[in-house]
């Protein structure tokens, strides 16, 4: 049975919010405020502010409030012109102070949004994403999306990418390229190549720090990355945004044009699709499961801890059956909450103890299966000797609570108020 997938966009004057529903349940949520917008993907001509040999990193002024952080591993030394002077083996051994000097001007791309007290994280490995391809001008490599599973299609797309890619440039073939004709993929390759030529020309002009290329806004990125043939409908609440989406879709995926729908109901679009209440629940610490069990999500500086409890669920067979049912239900809900809250970094899950090896495998398989729906890269490391499931999820943006909530000035975010006078 195929899953029903819908996109719901609430376009306001000062902010845009987008919810992604799977079988009527909210699984992803995005907010973009016009004042600040989205920084990940933007390309800047930056100026090296200072080099820190002890951290093998540099701080780069890109014109934002805080300087951006550039780690030595994110510096493409070939693109900085060191290729002629050193052999390929030597390039990997260069230390940060040999590569960068204060005052040097370099082209960088934001790979991680500024979070809390930290500035943005940048890289000199530029990537330009299209709907079908990602062009990597500084890397000589061809990759195919893991989600394309048919071997013959992987072989076809790999051969096509090898044939079309510019000399010594890298390409990743995205999931949306599956089944697409050569001319469609070729047209996008030409577009990305021309875009890179333009960025290089702009980057050679004097003056830093300055913005060279701004990544697409939220609505455009959703159309490019999420609006695939498996989406049954894309609802939008304003005529202007509806027309803009139809225009973009007509260019990149004309077959999906009919699935874009203008919502003009009486209540707000998010209330109609029950998104507002789901977002409110996603900001709570405790999440109830249908069976009566619950999960508790605690985010700390180092990691996110998730605890599973049977709560009011007593089951109707034996204890092991009750525990298995609660853990299986929790595994599905945890995968959804991780996506919805956009939790990144290290995640530790404390499922209810299971004696049966078979039950443990069932729960891990369920978690893994549900996380396959997540577009952000996740990695389950397995069960520790204490019976905890360890996993990681790539962090690119701020999580939902960081975007929608502010730390309480009285309790400093602890949720407790001191009684000492």
C-alpha cells in the first residue's frame, strides 16, 4: 500500500512555514523568516580573520554578525592553487597555517547554519544542487543516491553522469533523476555549469566580505527537493505563492503542475490540516503513544536522550508482549519526532529492556525502516552494553525548538527556578 504524501505551505508576510504530511501525519516542518532567511548553501567571498594552528581551523569574515568557522578538512587545497607546488599525497598533510593567511580572500559556502553562540560553519568545497544533480566543481567524483535501488538504473545514471560531467568536476545523481531522460539531465548539467562559471566570475571581482550567490528560498527548495511524483498534492494558501510554484514546477517537472492546489478554506491552512497542534506537541518533552505508553525527549549540549516507558499500557498477554508492542510503537514515533523536531548530532535511545534477541532485532529494524524516509543522513550504531541504542543524524539547521522558542531568562532554560534569595 503506497503512502499518501502532501506538502502544505503557509505563506505569510514575514515568514513562510511548510509542513510535510505522510498519511495525514506531520513528519517534517520548516520555518523561514524573511528578515534572516536561510544561510546554508549561500556562497560568500570571505576574508580570513585569524588562523588557529592549535585547532587546525580558521575564522573567516563573511559579513555576518559572527565570523564563520573553517576546519582544515573542509579546505579544498587544489582550488586554492597548491596543486602545482605539491604532489597529491602532500596536499593532505598541509597544516592550516601553510594553507591560509590572515587577510586572504577565499570563496566559501555555508554548510551549517549559525547555532547558539557559534557562527556558521563553512567549506571551500562548493556544491550546487539542482533537482536531479549536485555539481561539485572542486571534486573529481561520481556518486549515485542510495535511494535509487535498481542496479540497472544505477549503472545507466552513472554512465550518463560520467559522460556529461565537466572535466575533473564531481557530480552526485539525486533520487529524482531515477527514470529521467538524458536530455532533461543534460539540460540541468548545463544550467549548473553556467551557474558555476558565473559564481567564479563574480568571485574574481574585488571586495570582501560579500555575498556571491544566495541559495533558493524555502518555497523554491521545497519544490526542488521534496515535490517529487510521490507527493499527491501541494497546498498553498496565497494566490501569489501558488502562481510562483506553478511557474517553477512548469519548468522543472511539468507533469506535477496539476498537483499544486490553492487553498481558500475558511480557517487557516495549518488549522485545517491539524499542523498547528502537531507542532505544539513537538515542542513538548513528553509524547504520548496511542497504546498509552510514552516517550520523553531531553536535549542537552552534548546529545539528545530519548526514554521509552509503558505508561498506562498494560497489554493483554504477557510482559514481554507488552514491552515489544510499546517499543515497536515508540520506534516509529521516535523516527517521526527526530525528523519533525529536526534533531541533529548524537541521539541515545533507551528502549524498555528486552530479553529476547529476536525482539531487539525487530525494534532496531523498525527504527531503521522508518528512518529510511528521512532525507537527512542518519546512522544507527547499534546497542551498547547498557542496552541503549546509539545513533547520529547530520545537523545542518537549528532544531525546531531553537527556531520557535527562546530560552527563559529566569531559569536559563532549565525549567526550574531557584529558591535561594
